[in-house]
C-alpha cells in the first residue's frame, strides 16, 4: 500500500491542493487516512484510477 499526500496528489493530477481537498470532501477521491497535520492521504492506485476516469470524461 503506497500512500500519497495531498501535495503529491495535486502534483500528480496537475491541480491545486485546494482542488484535491474538495475532491476528498465531496468523496470523489476517497482518502485512506490523515497525516500528522490532519491532511488527507490517498492510496496511489486510487489516485491513478481517478485520473484515468477523469481524462476519459473530458479532464480533471
């Protein structure tokens, strides 16, 4: 299991950190836990699947 921070997800998806937080809040990208600062962490495979699906639907 490989976890990514909010910042890593934002870089991977090419979006701002605030957008990643909103995706997590709206349960479009499911967080697996929280880091020491209370930020959500995400499973790398889930982020990759989300990116693939978003690209198929017309973009992130």
